[in-house]
C-alpha cells in the first residue's frame, strides 16, 4: 500500500468540481461560484442529474473559463440523485457508462470542446472505490469511448490497480473534508467535516509531505492527483478560495506532462 512509501513534495495538483447538478425546475446555482477556482469540471450526463439546458450551460461556462471538462456519470437514479446503489449486469454497466460518456462527448463537440476525463458519482463512486472488478468495468467501458480519457477515482490501491490492469490513465482523488482510514481509503459512512481550518491544514500537509491525517490519529502517505470540492456544504466556496491561495491548480494532463519533464 502507498503509505509504506516516501513521497516527494506535490508541486502540481488539480482542483475538480461538479456542474449541471440540476434537473428541470430543481436548479443548483451555487455550483458556478466555485468555477473561478477550479481547473477541471465534472458535468452530469442526465442520469443522476443534468438536463439538456443545464448541461449546455455548464459546457459553455467551462469553455468561457477555459477549464478542462469531464463526464460525471452515475446510476440511472434521478429521484435518489445517484446515491442509491444499483445491481447491473456487466453489459448493462458498460451500456450505462458508454451512453453517458458518449452523449457528453457529442454535446461537447458541438461547442468545439473535448471531454478529457470521467468521474463516477455518488453510489457508483463509492462502489468503484471499494470494488476492483466494478471499477475495472467502468474504466473498460470508458476506454471504448476514447483511449485518452482519464479515470478519476478515489486514491488508493483499487484505483491504482485499475489503471495498471486496464491500461488507462488515472487521477487519484482526495477530499479535504472527509475522514480517512489508516490504509488511505475514504470513510464514506461518516459525514464530511465543516472545519475549514482543518481542511486547509490537511491540504498544506498533503502538498508538503504527500500525507493525509487518518482516523487513528496518525498520517498516511497517499497519491494525490486531484482534489474534489463539493458545493453541498455551506463553506465550500470559502474552502476552495483558501485552497486556491495556497496553490494554483492545474489540470491532470498538464500535471502529468510537467512531472514527465517535458515542460517547466
């Protein structure tokens, strides 16, 4: 596991947020307040949220700000906002992923945009963080849409193994407001913290040491390519603003090129 290794200082990291988390009369205007501080956005594809007009608006806002666009896929669960797990066959899961990614890719091309990554949502994200086979099926389906897409998943062995097994580029994601186990996995069943001071300190420590504080009072070395900022909490804007003051985020592909030595 990653915590047994020593990591160097993190010089570049992505900040990602969710957009088009609306449907019909149910609008989420708060999400755009975070846009000026993000380097990538995950746009809902219509299954857990997102209707044609909110998706169009999100794409155009991202284009205006020159921010990397990705597909935010989920289970077909508008009523439950994608937070309810769904049992699917392998073929059904593949179709679910390809349908959503393909739809957003086509929509984006209308505005001369390209989709660069895929991030699962809600119950799909949680299951993918814990179930290697399930996450591999998502990555495999994503790859059928484009071999260049980046798979955004929770930092840890599962996501890392999916990247190796499926030969896909991955972005290991961390949260500043969620608790972590000693093995570096997210504790999904506990509520996020609203302590901005603690979240900001977690980011500073992560950037300096590649370590994150855990639930047993210690710290765990973790791979961090991107940080997810939710707009569901009252202090989300204040948090991403303070994070932006600490480090200016860059998209995952830029980060990877930078680390390869091709750019300075």
